């Protein structure tokens, strides 16, 4: 037992547990066959191990991987950050123009989120079966078409249709993108990239909200769609040219993070028994014996290439729901979806709260209030990105070089502190009619807490359950979107009836409950990984990239 993490006797090697630092074993290399990092990471074993196939994303030059991630994050900002809260600062203007109430304005986003949730399962199937590039292209095309439609909409019903089509373009960027980080980076590189992704989803994603109020006041609400359309057009061209496939059919022996007791080499590596490793007689895959050169640029532009899973499509549709038998997946789903749902709720009650007495803010000033979550989210993402990988690596060193995914859960401590301070005080001082600048600070602190949660859950599920990570984030996204759709029918009435203080006290209490519910995952997480692998209840006993 390591710091309260219970061991298991079911497997000699539990998927997700692996040797990360061999310098902790007295400075002796355990196996010269294992590839390691360079520079300050020279003692860090690469997990998973890269093959000699240059088409594998882990073998791409680092600048190409970073540029591809930046391109995908650009799409995240546009599709998650801009499309979702696009109309939040313009609620009063839309209500007057179409003769509707605040609930109907909120439903414009509610229907959009239903579309995201509804298409999510099918995006999961396509991503596993045919790779992630088809989903990239489908999503960015839908976002482009829906935004064009929204700018041309002449009625409330037409605007609802535009928002639904926009929603079809969001699913990939809220869910599958997390698994892409696992495709492109080794374990010791993922924390900072997941933090950057969380920053784009929840912090810089508030930037369009700042601009939307100003655009609505100066140019009219349709120009929010026209402005977004320009940037989506750029994204569409870049995705078609450079949004390459990140899925890869890697030989099982290289997946040192997902294999179990069937791999003799890995068992002995974890035990630190170098003699058995060097003399085990395991045959190296053909990819190790012969270098496979990379496909030319023109072939990378294809939408559908090879098949990445032999599973039946109907079975794959059910899998995102079937994995909910795993308590760790339920925990991740609740933590991830509820936190994002609260951020969406805060965006949409802000227009109601701050356009009414005693504030009486116009759309421009309501939009400016998004500066708080932008700054808070930025600070949180920087801190989470800076400490996530070093904490995990440091704990692995103290654990004789062996890494446990549960080490990532320590980030939940700053999460619950920031969430409680931010949510409780946001409600209290909003009800008191305090300065909008002060309320922005508390809003920012709450979003800072989200960054720690996103980095923690993202890295934990990719490291511990990489073979089903797409389904985990898909089901989290579906849960969040349908939760908010239900809230969209009553969230405005809720805040009106309860008042912001009572409402956000409840929200903060939910966050405390989620934190307390995370303690069993720390204690029993390794046992759960072993049990569901042994019983094949992960629904994916093969190791996939």
C-alpha cells in the first residue's frame, strides 16, 4: 500500500501502473531496451513505448505535435468557447426582438447542447472505428454551416435550427480532444497539455463572451455569427490540410500502460528484475526490426484510412453507457459534467442577474464581466500545468520509480478550495449588490478551481483507462449537456425564486460532496483498475493507441 492506495492480488501488473523513473532504483537502468526521454527527462521511461513506425504520432517531431495541438485548441476555442455562450450577453436584446422570455433565450443554448449530447455517442463510434480525423472534419463543417444559418435566421424557430446544427459541431471538441492528448504525448508530457486544454475550454473560452456584448451593442447580434464565421472558415481550411489522424494501431507490446500479466517483460520490469527482462526471449515486433517511413503529405489528407477497431458498431454504440458499471467512470463523469454545467449556468444567469436592479448593466458591460473567469482560468491553467506532471513524477520517484494514476488526484485539493471560495462568495456578494469587479474576482476563482479539476480528471482517466478514454469523455459530455438542457427550463426561475446566495450555496455544497466522493477513488482506484481489467468489464481488453 502506497500512501493509502490499496494494492491488489488479482494481477501482478495492473494496467495504468508502470515504471516511470528508473533512477529511483539506485541509478541502474532496468532494461536497456526501453526508450527514455531526453535532457532533464533522460531518466524518464517513455510510456507508452514508441515503435519504429514513423507514422506513429509519438514519433512525429515535437514541433509538429505541438502545432497540431494548437490547431485543435483553436477549434476548441471557436466551437466550445464561442458557440456555447455566444448569446449569453445578448439575452435581453434577443428577448425584445423575438418577443420571448429569458427561459426561451436560454433554450437556444439548451437545444444546442442537446444536439451535442445526441451526436456524442456516434462521434465516439467513428473515433474508435475509423479514427479521429473524420470527426474533426464533420464537426468543423457543422459548426461553419450552423453559424452561417444563425447569421441569416429571421425567426426564433430558425435560430433554434441554426443552434442545433452548431451543436453537431461541438461534440468532438468537448470530448474526443482529451483522448487526442493521449495519442500525441507520453504520460510525463500530458499534464501540462491537459491543463492547456482545460484553459481553452473554460477560461479563454469566455473571451467570445466579452466580445459578444460589445458586438451586439455596436453592430447588432447577427454580427456575432458573422465574426465567428470568418474564424471558422480559417479553421475549416486548416483542419482539411493539417488536421491529421492521431489514432494509431500500435503493437500491444509497446502499450506498457495498458498491458497486464500476459506480458512477461513488463512484469519483471515493474519488479525491477533486469535479468529476466534481458533473457525472457520475447520476440520483437516487426516494426522494431524494420523502420517504416512516414506517409507523404498528400496521403495524410485522406478522410478515412485504416480501421482502428474490429468491434461491432452496435456494441460500440452501447459501450459509453456500459462502462458506467465502473465506479471510477461514474466518478469522472459526475465530476467532469457537473463542473462544466455550473460554468454554463453561471454564464446564463449572469445576464439575468446583472441586467436587473441594482446593476442594470447593458450587454457590453455584462460581456466585460467575463474578464474575471478569463483571468482566473488562465492563472489556474498555468499553475495546474506547472505542477501536474512534476507532482506525478516526484511521487513516482518516491515510490521506487513506479507510477500510479491516482497520484494525479492531489489536484482535487486546490480544486475544492477554489470552488468553495469562488461559488459561495459569488452568490453572497451578488445578492448584496456588491461591485461587479469584486464579483468577477470570485467568478474567476471558481473557474480557477475548474482548471485543477479538468487537469486531474483528464490525466487520470487517460493514464488509468486510456483504451476507453474516448467513451469516458463522451459520456461525461452527454451527461453535462442533457443536465443543462433540463436546467435550461428552470435555471432562470430557480435563481429568481431562491436568490443567488442560496442557489450558489447549494452549488458549492455539491462541489464539496464531489470532493469527498473522490477519496474512495484514491483508496480503491488500483483495485478497480485490476478488477475491471480482469473481468473484461472495461469492454476493451485490447490495447489501442
